[in-house]
């Protein structure tokens, strides 16, 4: 094994995202530890400038694919661009970040190149040979894998490496010309629409995870539950903070039991042992007891805070950096006021 190809696509502003720069940091480590040659391939609008911006990464050569057809995320054109880069550089390993765009197109490119692909890579080891890690069974088992088949395509998950600090060192990107047939453009991309906030609530790229627990539906100090108010507060928080919404199991289970619940919650929001294990820089748990089967889903949340009226709740057992003993309704109302300014 002696050749590695790092692939990235540009974002709408023509830059390479921090997530893709994490994958570049992985590529540089593999190159250095296993003494491989590194090629870089960048696709999309502004690809030449973007390739120049990481030209200090130690790659031997840089290739770009740009032009109107490659500005948008589309299977046919993206797969053709990756295939062309692989055929040009003949790598043993092809490595990139698992963006939506690459998760859709790179498996097809791997097939066309006679390779194999592994996605959701959560770690690498480079002691004597390249081994990669990924989770199975909802992140309960971590496997370490190697493959004989080449080229071996790898798409990384977020949070495995610090983003590579790119700098412009030289300008030597080679543009690859790819013939774009009408067939390849059968799918016309008219634009992207994504919710900025509000009730479309699961946002893997958000900085903050906001978790709501069953306490939001329970009787409060006045002896009554106040579901409407709970919904208003939570939706306003999501709208203003752009946080991703997580839930405890108890809260989403209430839904299945036909009880009055928060309308926008579903099992997809559930965090924990039998739910998701999201990755965010910060997390705030509200009205949630912090029991182990829930908190185990927080293992990739770097900075944790919780608000609970009970000083003996699970979060107090060393599971959070800061626990506020307070009424979450009052705290979140105040926070929403501050977020509005
Ligand atoms: C096999 C198994 C798997 C499980 N998997 C999961 C899982 O994946 N995810 C998960 O979440 N759970 C899971 N559970 C359930 C878990 O053990 C807990 O029962 C659940 O997390 C409790 O949810 P909760 O904290 O929202 O509710 P509760 O335990 O009812 O806690 C509500 C909290 O809200 C607080 N509160 C009430 N009003 C306010 C207020 N005004 N301000 C502030 N705080 C307030 C209360 O003090 C209380 O601590 C699992 C359990 C088992 C047995």
C-alpha cells in the first residue's frame, strides 16, 4: 500500500468545511505514519481556490473538478468526479468526510472503481497497517476492521480529529475535465431548503443539543401540568438557539401511550442506550432526571449542563459539568429573553 487520495467538496461559499478538514487531518496522519504519498481532490464551485487553501498539507498533487454541473450535489456528477480522480491517481485508500453529498455518491464511485467502501468511520489506527473503527448495534459495539480489497474508500464521522489548519502554500492544482452528458444532468437541482430552527428538530451539525425530559409534562408548582407553555418555551428555544432537540425515553414513550405530549417529539429524538448517541459540542438537559440509560447517549457531548428542581437527580452524580437546581420553565423563559436580544 503506498497511495492515499483525500477527497472533499466545497460548500456554498466555496470553502472546505471544518468536517472535511477533520478528514484531511486523518489523511495527513495516515500519510505520515504509514509513509504514503498523498493526493488531494476537490470538487465543486471554487475548487481551485479551496485546493490552494490546503496546499500546506504535504500532498504531492492536487486535482480539481469544477464548473456549473459540479456546483450542486447530485449523484451522477459527483460519482463521475470521484471516479475520475481515483482513475487519475490510482490510490489504495480514498478518504473523505461523510457529508450528505459524499454518502450519496461515493459508494457508487467505489463500485465503479472495483473498490469497497466503509462509512461512519469513528477512529483509525496506523501502527503497522491501516485499521479503522466503526460502531455497530446503535453504538454498543465498536469493531476494528481492515480490508484486503483496494481501492478502499473510507468516509469519516465527525469529531474524530481536530480540523486540519489549512494555509495557502502554493498554487498547483490540476483541473480534470469530465464530459458531462445530458443523462448525467437528468436530475436538476433547483436549490436547497432546510429548516433554520423550529419544529424540524434533529440537526446533527448544531453546536448545542437541547434535551427535554418528561418533567416538562408533569404537574408543576401550581399543581397543574402546562403542556402548551412547555411547547412554546421549547420551540422558542430551538428557534432562537438553533439547537438540535433530543428527548428522554420517558417523554417520547408518553406519546405512544396516547397521553398529552409535546407534538413535535418522536422516538427519533430519543437519546440514550436505546436511542441515538449524537455528537455536539454542548448539551443542555432540562426536566430530565439523568438516569444512566439516558446519559450513556451523551458520551460524545463535550460540555454538559442540566436544569432540574431535584438536587439529587442523576445529573448530580458527576454526569454533568454544571447542574442548575432550578425550575426549567423559569430558566428557559429567561434564556429565551436573552437569546432574543
Ligand atoms: C433497557 C432500558 C433502556 C433505556 N433506554 C433509554 C434511552 O435510550 N433513553 C432514555 O432517555 N431513557 C432510557 N431508559 C429509561 C431511563 O432509565 C429513564 O427512565 C428515563 O430516561 C427517564 O426520563 P426522564 O428523565 O425524562 O423522566 P423522569 O425520570 O420522570 O424525570 C423527570 C425529571 O424532571 C424534573 N423536573 C420536573 N419538573 C421540572 C421543572 N419544572 N424544572 C426542572 N426539572 C423538573 C424532575 O425533578 C425529574 O428529575 C431506558 C431504560 C431501560 C430499562
